[in-house]
C-alpha cells in the first residue's frame, strides 16, 4: 500500500515525533510510506517550552516533508494537493490536540474527496486535559472525515464513543518506545548523572498541573522520616516552576529532590530511566501516557494513579502499583512498600514479559486492515 503519515516529525521534538518515526519505520518494511509534517507547528504564544525543535541526535528521525503551517489555511490546501498527487491508499493522522482539528480535517476531507483514500486517526486523546474554547467544534470538524479511529486505551475508546457514538474504532495498545535504545546499567547511569543516593524515583516528562508533581512532592515528605529516597524530576516545566521550587523548600525535602528542568534529547533519555529504581506517574487525570511505554522499554516498574488508561498498562502488584489520584499518603505507602518488601526484581521480570504485549506489529496490522476496502 501507499501510505501517507501526517503529524509531528523531525525536526520537531517530543513523543509524537518519536512515535511517528517508529511507525514509519515499521510500516516501511511492507509498504511505501511518506511522512508529512509542519513548517510551523505551534505559534510561539501557544507553546510554553523553550524550543519546539529537537536538540539532540537526529538518528531516530525519518525524512519528512514540511508542508503544513498550522496557522495558514492556504498551506492546508496546498498540502492536500501534494498528498493527493501521491495517490495514497491510506492517509494516517496522529491526533492529540483540537488545535489541529481544522488543519487535519481540511487535509483529510480534500484528500479523501480527490483520491478516495481512506483516513485513519490514531488518537492519543479526544479532548485534552486542559480545555480551551473551540475544542469541541474543532474536534467534530476533524472527525467527520475519518474512516477508522485507532485508540490506544479503553479510556480513550470510551471518550470517543461518548463524543461520537457511531465511530468506527479499534483498540490497539500503545507500542513500546524503542527509539531510545537499550539503556545502561544502573551503576553506570548514576555515575554519569552524579547520583550517589541508594534509592531513586523518577518523574519524567513535561510538567503540567494535571501530572500531579505536587502530590508526589507531598508524598516524598511523608516518606522521608522512614526511608531515605531521592526523587529525580526530569522535564521541561509547562507550569510555573517556582511553585514547585517553593513547595520543595516548604516541605524541607531539598536534599531529596533533583530537578532537571529541561527537555531531554533522545540520546540521553536512557541515562535517567536506567538510573531509577521505579518510575512514578502521580497524574490527576490522564487518558494514557507514553511515559509508561518508555519505562517498560528500560524494564522499569511503574507506580501510577488510577486515572484514564494507566491501570490498563500498569498491572497492580505485578509490574508496579496503582494508587488513588491526589492521595499523598497512598502514594507514599506504595513507594515504602516497593522498597521495604523488595519488589523491584520481581516487578522488573514481570515488565520484561509484559512489554511483549505492546508491539508495533499489532499497530501495523490494524493500519493494514484499515486499507482493505
């Protein structure tokens, strides 16, 4: 089949770019694949980070045509013409934010009309955690041109069915992020990062309010009197960093927290995951999180909250623990239990088995089936 992928790709950074690169590589084993991305992804005022472009190695990238300016509708039409000239059998979008609904919907509608290509949306979310005016209208516009939705958690599937009850949807688990390599030994990673502490937790990824870092900091203050645990907070802050800095000081856990407030390039991600004993996702809300798939890639157990689809991926008592959201004592208890009962080795073995269920082959087959007319 001739397949065109549309979404964030190198030189743009982040998990969606990583995902699209991996998807392109796996589809390319059996099909002709072209990737189309943005010439401008977000206007500066909508992007709270330091830079939108990848700063590390480009080794994990795939070639992508930068045809789409998210703010210029004329480029949506010209991109649709260029894609239509490729005569695709399938047009596959990675959808995560209603801001792109008008853009993606325009391209999908025109290409489908001009070529008869089938349109697939791989949905990270239906509506975002942090709502804005226009989210529902933009999403409805985009979704009217979709032949098949691929959802990666049952939480997203439920949200989609509530939003569009007759949606043609198939569930495929979010594949493993194998783009970051195989990691290194815990001792070597800690030496590289100058970490001397014996017990290390990792909170990784963009810091937004819904991700619950404040809950984890409160839990750490509860843990501290009975167990010396160190927390690595690694990721760019999309929420006021000083709020968390003040909380760390007020809780008097300065010596137990290291903050790396920056986007981590691909070739260094493995260092932080390899250095940790367990990855913690204290989210207030979620549909799913690619952080679990990164943790599993490095054979790391996960402690997460019971929100969205997290409990579908983290098997309580097997690959980690699931605790109630916004409950610092419960989170603290899970961390203490993890160490005092020496769960790491058992959980790690279970992760090594569990991650086999999150293959790219399953995603490829779902997309191939969408191309059967």
